[in-house]
């Protein structure tokens, strides 16, 4: 695929990544983690940032070696075979579509505060259609819009930090100096070490979305230079913003007083008599969610195109143009379908949407596992750095975080739904492969039983995952 634009820069990629990551999970979802961990939430954000750095470093190294449009799904195929590539690509796409349809419902509720007579379904449908159409403009124009929206979110966070600092130092007239404030009245490890471990799942959700850098790699002019820069900028920006904003929050309000129903930033400012914060945050939240949806749609369209090009999706979804129109139209339609299911069958929908977090954690684990296999095959060509310890520790940490889901309130369904989705795509993959082989056998007049083909296919699939030899089909 040839591109007619100059290519995305490191700054544009960083802003796109920040646009995806800094959404509702940061402005609202972080309340749960802060409430559980207390001031030690800062340590949790640092640990989460370290994991993100190793995941992105792994993705960066594979991307620089091969800036494939399918990014981590393609690398999983090269490391563990076509079956893994199929599952990773479709599990990620499904999880993100469900998550974005949920975001559409959330932003519709926020907008409806100003237009109470308009239904949520209509507002949500308009939002999804607009997000899809804007993505059809192409990477260059979209990156400018995404940069503007991301800048607005970052500016809002920085404004909160500045106001917080002014409160702490007593430079705001009419308000008493906060000084150490609430930080001096509660223990640093309010919930003990176990509270940090318990909050890591929520923290990783707050960081989720950075993988967009890999999916956008093919849109850059020089991936070998642009991708590593974008990753450094992204990690430093995210960790810095999260830690500083969390630090300001714990100065201004007792962590026990933070509720999951109110943004911790709004609660912190309200605690010091700034009642206007709620209305302002409503606008910021709308902007944040729309920005997240824009960037997510960008990645979803390219994932579908890659799956189609690799033979993992129907041929009619192949798109040779710079903008993957068909992949985006499918993703947009699926989001609309998810929104409708959510309104008609809310319990079923909530169960499915809960798999979104699992899908992302599963994807990150596969990225790191693929990197370990990638390193083994290219050990002589690459510097050792922290290999294999960095990747192994990151992989183990991700597995532990996934395993902790049943112990976190409301996340058991996410683990169950995620496992079901993986099982469904595994059966689809096996079914498609058996069908292909059956047709081939018929054409060649070979009499092979379906049972034998399934056994042979499962054997091959197992060997692809455990075998250290290169999967030639995935090369």
C-alpha cells in the first residue's frame, strides 16, 4: 500500500496515543483505584508505567524490524502461527468495538444533560456515524483533529494541576492554604500493599490504548526513527500526567471520600468550594471520550484490513486504498449494533462489554510473549539490553493481573466473557480451516475424514504455539 501523504510524525503519533489513552477511564475510572490504594496510588501508577514501557519497547523493537499494518497480530502470527494471529486480531477488534460502543453510550448520557428530550440511542448513533465519517478523511487530517482534542484534554489536566498547586501554596484568594492537606492526615499505604496489587488492574485499564502506535506504524514515513521517539514521548507524558494529577488529588481530598460516581478531580475541587468544576468536567469528559473513539476507530479499521490481507477475514474487506474504508465501515456498523444490543438487552451487553479490559490485557501479554520469541530468533542481530528478564517479568505481571480479575469487584464477568470470546474465535478458526482443507481434499480426490482433519489441525496448532521453529506461513 503506497501512501500519498508525508507520513505521521512522532509528535502526531504521541498525540494520537494520548488521545486514545486519556479517556473516561482516567477522568472517572481512576476514582476506584485512588479510593482503594490511598496515597500509594502514585506507586501503582509508576509500576503501571514501567509495564507500559516494557510492552511498548517490545512492540517498538518488532515494529522497527517489520512495520507491518497488522502490528501485534502479525507479530503473534510470526511467533506462534496463524491460529494465534487470527485470535489476537479478532479478540482485540471485538473487545475494542464493544468498549467503544460503551463509550458512545457514556458520551450520549453526558450530552443528554443539555438535550434531555433527545434519546440516548439517537445521540449515540449520531456520535458513532460522525466518528466513522471523520476517520474516512485519512490519517493526515485525522491526526490534526486528534492532536487538537488531545491537547484540550492535556490542557485541562494541567489546569487542574496548576489550580491544585495554587491551593496547596495558598495563592488563591479567599481559600485557606492547603499545605500538606489530606496527605498529612492519612497513612501512605492506606489499604496496605495488597491494595496496590488490587488496583493494578484498574491502573492498566487507565493506560490502555497505547498500542495504537503499532497499528499506525505503516502510516509513518520512517518507522525506525519515528516509532521509538513516539514511544518515549508517550510513556513519559502518560506517567508524568498521571502521577502529578494523582499527587494533587491526594493533597486536596481524603481518598476515602472519593466516589466512583464522581470524577476525583471534580470531587477534589468541590471539596475546596469550586462548584463550577462539575460543568467544566462534563465538557472535558465529552471531548475525552470522542477523542478516544476517533483514535480507536483509526486502529480498528487498519486491523480489519490487515486481517483481510492475511486471509483471516472475508476477501470483500480487503482495501488497497490508503484509508481502509471497508474496515472502518464494518467497525462503525458493529459499534451501532453493540449500542442497539445494549439498549435492548442491557444485561447481556454489560456481560460482553466487560470483556474489553480482558481483551486488551490478553493483547499485551501476547505482544510480550511474541517479543520473547522474536528475540530468540534474532539474538545475534540485536543488543541484549534487559532480555529476557524485562519481558519475562512483564509477561508474568500481566498474567498475574489477569488472574486477579475474579478478586476485583465487577471483573469476574470480564474474565469469563473474555475466555468465551477466545473460545468462540478458536472454534471459528478451526471450522474455517477444516472447511478449506475439506474443499482442497475434494478437489484432489483425497478421502480424509473430518475427524482426522480436526485432529491434524489441533496438532499443528499446538506445535505452532510450542515449537521454536519459524512458522513459514506467518513469515
